[in-house]
C-alpha cells in the first residue's frame, strides 16, 4: 500500500483527491495540508511514497514547496495538480513523476498510481540484482570521484563509469561546488544563485537551484556516490574527502611552494604533466575567471621554479625545457625568457641565448616597452 500526502489550499479539492486515491485500493492517505508550511512541518516526521501538490497556493506555491521537499528528501516522488496547463514545463523541471489537470479524472489518476507502483517494483528488483554496490559501500575503502578539469571536464567514479550530465546547469553546479573555496568547500545558497542564475528573479532562481541540486544528488547516487552533496544552515558542501581532482593537486603544490617548502623535482614534473591545458577551457563560466587566472599564475611559477632547480643541479637542458614551456605558457613574462637565457648560457649555447633575447624584444615591442636592465646585462655577457 502506497503512502500519500496531499497538499491543496481548497478543502473540496483535497476531499475529491483523497476519495479517488482511496478508490484505487493501492493508496493510504498518510496526511493532508492546506498550505506548504504545514506540509513542511509534517515532513519532519513523515516520509510518504508520493506527494500530491497543488501548484497555485497562497504563501508558498507548489513549485516552491517541491523545491523545499527535495532539499530535505532528494528522492521524494511528487505529482503536481493544477487547473492551469501552462505550469507543465516548470513541473517537470522539478522531476515530477506526473502532472494532473483539474478536475482530476479517475482513469488518469489510476495510470499515475500504476506508473509509481511499476517504478517502485523496478527499483526493488534493481536493488536485489546489484549487491556489489552495497558491498563496495561497506568496504574499508569508500567510492571516490576522479575529476579532470584541466583541459577536458571528466568525472569518473571508482567503478569506471563516466558521469553523464542531464543538464548544463547540473554540470556547472558540480563544477562550482568543487572549485569554490577548495580549502573548505562550503558555499552559501544565495552565493550559488548569484553566480549561476544572476539574471533570474530570486524565488525562481531558488527553485532552479533546488532542482539542479536534486538532479546532481540523484546522478551521483546512481554512481554509488551517496551523500556527496550536503546541506546545513543554508550552505551546500561537496564531500571533498572522496574527490581526487587535478586542479586540487596543482593548487596544493603551488601553495607548498609559496610557503617555501622543498618540493621534490619528480612531484613538480608530475604536477606539470597534469597541466596540459587551462582550467575548463571549453566552459564559459564567468565566476571561474579569478580562479583560472590563479591557476595560470601558479602553473607559471611552477615552471619557473622547476627551471631554477634544474639550473642549480647543473642540468641546463632540463632547465631550458622548463623555461621554454613557461615562455609558451606566458609569452609576455620576461622572467621566463631570462630563465631560458640563463639555462642556455650555462651550456655555452650563445646562439640560443641570442634567439631568446630577440624573441623577447619582439614580444615586448608589441607593448611598446624594452627588456629590463637585468635581462639586458645577461644578454651583454654573450654579445660580441
């Protein structure tokens, strides 16, 4: 027997719906409310199999109520009821099971209940056929997400599947939660709304956000990554302890260098190998520009530091390779050219020193400036 909760501001509509549901012989009415606020209070102590929500209600619409329900119970099953068909698109954006027009017809309602019973039966069957996922969750090593953000955007759980995004906004929300403040990962709901839906009215944007959060949670759950997105005191957070991301590795290494720590050459090389491209180059996320610039600068510092270390070890070839990569990465960064000149000078390769200096002159001339005195003195050492 299915447990249903009904919400409608019209008592007559509630009575009719309850009568029809009882007639199906498959539904027990777990509760009913005349507004969304009462329904949210009931949610504290009841978890029905299905919610029937009227859309047009004073104080809190059915769409807003659905968003709040999904925030607390991401897998809640919802059916919207309304006298107006123009709400259909908004209803299904909330992952509604169905959308019923008033006056509700018994035959149409019965099909909705049959569909829910079928979905529920399939879910039980699927659960019984997949014991490996549960055993994996109970193992000593929990599932992890492996995330590539430098170049391509790819998210892969431990089981090897690639996460497929249902909407572009779901994908952007995941990226935002992962990249926002890597140290804590906690972000306020309103900040998400400001960055991902800046042009939408607040209440509408809030509904969109709740829908995306629900989609993201369900998507990750299907991959065996349960409870990856948490919510507390109007803040959202990803469980970053179960995430390995290339962008985290680069940022961590740059931070260690800035603190003056001695980083092994092999680790610096491995980290630079990951940095094959900039942060999410195919995504046009305006909120990412500051972090992207920070990553670019961090990668440059890493290349220059690597060149410097190789020069200290009298490995001019490796020092030159790192410096030339820095030149390609930042064509107007004079220090990169100077590192390359020092590397070639250490090997006695004066022709390459001259070539690097000429390249620098050409680049800086585009900005109507000349090489600095430090770089010029280095060039003077080989000038005939």
